[in-house]
């Protein structure tokens, strides 16, 4: 390895550490990368999904969730969101930066992917993209990679499995369709999809593909991009509710006012693609319809609050 390549590895490591401090830094890093390299479409998807993770985190510090869930339950849910998103960024952002440096130097540097413990699956897919330029194939591969990456250390981890994914609050949230990813526009409309059976790998991959099709290939793409450019992420649901409910007071705090930076350690750095099988069906295109979910969202918010109030009434009785 040349001195120049060693310097690039060190720079990527530092930039990844800086960008992975919290949800906001991740969102900013993804979306800034996409604006500089729009051909890497997954970065935009990652940024907009990261915004949703931020809203979910700060909700746990909002009035309604504090009234609904105990402190330990809310803390465990936060660490689940945080851990999964930290792991994905730790793996994905070095890939993006290696692509950036490859463009800058006019030299394919993807042979350095193993230095960042990137799966052999993604090494093959990046090589294919560098040769063929298939943008859709690349972002589907990145969706497959990220969901396999978190399957063992988060989704199937005994602690998270017992205390989060098999817990009553999570089951209720899944059943009531609150596990929804939304993409907002500046006109106050919301679009997105819900995920059922979140613990199942193929369900999360299907959700990622649906969201990608909506974000990148629908007639609303320009509107989503305008929102991304115009609204700096704060981690608060207010980022988009200010357009949905112009006169409503903010009920969701800004992320950095309620959460500190969390130190993580990646732990095991196994290559998931050595033992897992990549299904051909994961690459099949999905036909999705862009439904305006604004009224659905308002109704679900009313249901959530009504359920919490009913619980309090019954407990008081």
C-alpha cells in the first residue's frame, strides 16, 4: 500500500468518526454527500430515513411518550435506534468516501474496502458499479447490505430481541402501524410506507426498496429534495410538522437538547455475506403507488394520544 493510500484511509477514518457522532451528524453527512455525488442515490435514502430515526428518538423524550412508556423502556428503544444507525454509518460512509476519493484522484480505490471491514458482497457490487454504472443495482445492494449488517448485532441480539422487539410496546407500535417511514414536502404533504414484521430481514429489505422507489423514482422526488435542502435536521418531529400543522406548538424536542453523544464500539466485524445467501428476488423491481399519507398520519397521531389518555384514565380508576 502506497503512502497516499494510507493517508486516504486515515482521512476516511477521521471523517467517519466525525460524521457518526449522533443522528444529526449522520443525516447531514449523508445528504451533503448526495448533493455532491447524486449518482450515489442510496445516500439520499439514508439521509431521509435517518431523519425519521431522529424523530423517533426525540419522541421518546416528548410529553406523550414519557406518559406512555417507562424510563427503562424509552432508554432501550433509544439505544436500539442509535445502535442500528451507528453501525450502518460506520460501515456505509467509508464506502461512500472511497468512491469520492476514487473520483477525485481518477483512480479506483475500492480495493481498500476490506480495510474498513466492508462485506465481500459490497466489494463485488462496487466493482460492478464502477464498471457498469447501474445506479439502481447499487442502491438495492446497499439496502441489502445494511439490513444484513444489523440483523445479528441488533435485530437478533438476545438483549434487544427480548427487551425491545418482543416487548409489548414494540408489538403495539408494530400493530398500530406507527412503525412508518415518512418523506415530507414543503407543502405539508407526507408520503411513505409502514413495515410489518420488522424483525424479518426480507420485510425490511422490501421496505427499503419501496422507500427508494418513492424517493428516487416518483413524481415527488423534486419535492423531497427541496425539503432536504431547505430544512436543516434537528432530530425533532417539528422539522416537518411545522408544514403539516403550521399553528401547532412543538411537542418534540431537538435531539441535541435531550441526548448526549453516545460512544459505540463495533464489536464483531464478521462478513455477513460469507454465511448468508443473497436472494435473486431482492433485486426484482417493485411496483409502488405514491399515496398521500398526510391524513393517515394525522389520524394515527390522534389515535396514539387517545390511547395514552385512555390508559391514564383506566389506571386512575
